[in-house]
C-alpha cells in the first residue's frame, strides 16, 4: 500500500520549496565569498545539498509509507475482527435459542411417554421424539458446517462431479426419505472440477436438502433435476424441483442467517446462508429463482479457470 496522492503532495511541496531555498543560499554564499557568480561551484554545492536532502526525504518517505501501511492493515484487521465477532455473537445467541426448542420438546415428550400407558399414545410420542431428535441433529449439523467453513483451510483437488452428486443423494437419503421423489441426473461423466471437496459438498448438500424438504404434497409427482454442463466458459450446476416454490417477496431474504421462509421449515434456517457463504469464499456465483407453487431453480456458476474436463 502506498501513500495517497494528497499525502504525497503534502511531502513534495515543502521539499521543492526547500530545494529552491538551498539553490538561492548557494548563490548568496558564492556571491559573499567571491563577489561574483561561479556557476560550477554553485551547482556543485546545490547538487550536494539536494543529494543529501533527497536521501533524507526518501528515508522519511519510506518510514511514513511503512507506518501508513501498517496502520491500514491494522485497521482492516480490526474491522474484520469486529465483523467476525458480531456474526459469531449473533450466531451463538440464535443457535442457543434454536437448540433449546428441540431439547425442551424431547424432555416434555419423555415425561408424557412415561406417564401415558396407552400404547397408541406412546407410539405418537415416539414419532414426535424422532422428529425432535431430527430437528436437533439438523441444528448440530448446521453448527458443524458453519464452524468448518469458518476455520478450515481451503484446499483444491480433483473431484469427479458425477461421483460427488451420487454421494450427496446417498447422504441425504440417510436423513430424509427419497422414496416418493424422482431425481434425474444429467452430468457428463468426464467432467472433473478442481475445488475444495468439503466446502463444495456442504454447499451442494444444503441446496439438495432444501429441494427434498420442500416438495409439494398437493402434487402427484415430485421431481428434482440435477444438471451439470460446461458452457460459455462456465461450469454450471443446476438444481430444479417442482416443490412449493418461494414467494417473490421472500427471495431477497433467503440467504440471511436463521431465516425461515415458510412455516414448514423446521431446520436451523442456515442452509442457503451456508451455501452462499461457501460460494463467496470459493469465488463461485449462486442464484435462486422460483415461482410460488410451481418450481424452484438454484444455479451455481464456476469460472472455467477453476475447472477442467478430463476423459473418464
């Protein structure tokens, strides 16, 4: 970092004035000694004085530059630290309240289960206990993922995108039933991406999980289309579903931390926040478009300088 132009002018103007004064003093000194102008002596004296002052000026300028640079870096670090602390405090505050809800539910349901001897009622309590446990697990997963993207060092490695997507579907199927959903995959098996495996997988899993969670129960067919293509110098990953959709007025808020856009949401409200945060950290672009009651489309764009296509 260098000094601003205004700061440079503040330094140079007095220096130029000093140079003029030195030149005039050299002339006066010569006149007082010889009563005439000896330009060779005057120029020599003037050059010596200027050289000395230039060195002093350069050293002074260097010190000021270093000081300004250090101060700017310190200010930038303090601002970043303040922003990080604010986000962390807000996250911990909201997370602590979110964790209490499923825990309180579990405690209450356990008490009701012990007191009620009716078998059918106990089955209902067990179902609700399972739902509360899943809610707690979802919050813990979101907390783990948020911590991971904040502190894990970014890496770049070769990833077969087809294999990654299949792993994502398998992972999601462990927590959410996919029996009633048809997932179509259109991916060139030769495409390989160079990225951070952990972050990319977390980002795509959150997108896929949302598509699975918000299927439209009123529709007879539930479809999720996953396509990956390379076009116009970009690597494009698209998730399309025919779920409940997102109201237009809610779309600008979906990336906010802990935001839940529907009453059906029992998650932590961190899915798209995490996805967006990862996209920014990796230099990707993520966009969401939707039509309420009809469909939702999430597109992730990756610049071609981070990808390559290889023959499988």
